[in-house]
């Protein structure tokens, strides 16, 4: 079952800090995008940001498939 944001029960499992897996990835993405802005020519920073985008995309696609 999904909520209005397209998240499933697996996505809403909270961590010790009270955040969900999707929220944790979203927060990580914001941090990585800030790092890209700060170091636009750093390939390692870009790869790290891409890794988070891929993880978040996979998580949201899985949530969308589960909701369908």
C-alpha cells in the first residue's frame, strides 16, 4: 500500500533518527548536489551524486510498481 507521496510501508520504516529510507536518500542527494555546486569539476563528487540519484530512482520506481 502507498500513501499520497507514492511511498510504501518499506519506504516509511523509520531509522534511529526518525527518518525513512527515502528521506535519508533525499537528504543525501541534497548534500551531494551542494557538493557538486562547490566542486563542479570533481568527477568523484559527481559519481557520488549519481550513485544517490540511481538509488533514489530505484527506490521510487519500486514504490511506484508496488502501488500499481
